[in-house]
């Protein structure tokens, strides 16, 4: 059960944290929940990620950050500082993308066609 903000008015930091927790809980209630065996293994397209990320961006807007999604494959999500435009974090990272590309290039060399 959440504590009403009026009870926390003497402690501004606790009141702010409680209000942010209420906001994030409200957003989380509206996010779709995956059901079934493959809920954690499902690959999502960029189009499927847009609505949840819009809701997350609404919550993060006061903090000056937002999530952005690439249109290409693989889907890349970036956390961006809205004031400077700098990328704070990218998922997957550039290093992982390069490693995946190099592994894809080596795929043909790793399989011996003579058996």
C-alpha cells in the first residue's frame, strides 16, 4: 500500500520518491504482460516496442532522458539526453553489434562442407 504524499510533507525527498513510485506503478500497470512458456524468449519488433516506450518516455520526461528505437535489424534502443542529444546508453552496445557482425561473417568459415 502506498503512503499518501500528505503524510510525507515534512520530508520532501520521501514525498517526491513516493509520488514517482506511484507514477511508475501506474505506468507499469498499463504495460502489456506476456503470458505463456515463451514470454521471456519472444523477439519483439520495433513497432511492438513503440507503445511501451512512449509510456516510459512520459515518466522519464521530467528527468531529461528518453528512449529511442532504430528502424533496422537488429532493433537498437538508445537512452538519450534530451538537452544535449548525447547517447547515454545503447542496447545492444556497439561492441556487441560488431561482434555479432563478425560472427555472421565467420559463419560460413566455421562449417566444414566436407563430412
